[in-house]
C-alpha cells in the first residue's frame, strides 16, 4: 500500500478574482508563499518518501519550502500540470459567459461532454494523472509521497479513484482548499480516501481558513 498526500498549490495572484488558471504559468501571492511555509512545517514530521510536483511555477514555489524542510528534491512531472482551459484561460466566469454564452451554459451543465472552447479533453487529463499516481505507487511501495498539483486535476483524479462520474467533479468536489491535505491509499486497483481537504492552519477561535469561492 502506498499513501499519496494530494495538495493543491498555495494561493496564486489570480485567486482574488477567481480566474481560470490552467496552463497559465503564474506565481504565488504573498499569502500563497505563507501557505507554502505552513506546508513545509507539516512535511518536516510527515515521514515522506518523496515529493512530486507539477512543472507550473505556482506548484514549484509551493514545493520549495517543503524541499528545504525535508531534504528531498522534488520530482517534476508534466502529468501533474493543470488542465488547459483553452480560451477560458485567465478569464473569470463572468468574462467567459459574456464571451461564449452558449458554450458556458453547456460547460456548467456537463464540463466533461462540453469543456470550454479550446480546452484539453478532461478525460485525457484524468488518464494522465492516474498514470502518474500508478507510477508513484510502484516506485514507492509502502511509502508516503507528497504530490503538489492543481484543483481541477485533483478533482478529476479523485472521481476516477473512488468511482464518481467525471461529469460530477464540480458538484461533488466544489473546492480544493489551497495547501489543505487530501490523502489516499493505493493498493493495486483499490483506492481508499483517508482524509479530504484538511486545513493546515486555523484562524483565531478554531475555525478553519477555508475560501469558499466556486472554483473552475
């Protein structure tokens, strides 16, 4: 059995406006850099076997403090990059609806059958990330591996692993919190969800620091 700790990168500079950030290579915000340090503090005692990371800047910036804390060198794997949102890249929901009204309605209804214009096929994205997870499983049997990647890709992966239709990824998993911990165990064809969206930091009074926007 291999345990995978799945983490969405820290907050990016497009977070406040909730812009679609797929292949766009944008950096972390100041808060995102702080969140990366929270993750590093957790990793120092997490007994990790390895760190794997998306090649996009916001993921690599999130991984850097964890690399320093653990002494591990992150492996960059292009299969962990975010899905390409095509002509929706860099836009908000309002801007997409204005530019492609019919396509946006269809996307809202079924994002798998009707991805945004020019987008990567989400079925293909789900296949590549699961292939990456399977390689990690065989490379680190019995290990615990931190994977730093992206929101939509993680939701597609979780649907595939636990048998949820991909078309429901936006409704079943409406949000993956920045640097929250989601952990799964893999053993051959079996997958178990051990924890989901567990925040690393709490605000005064004990409430978790969630950001409940509707994500792409």
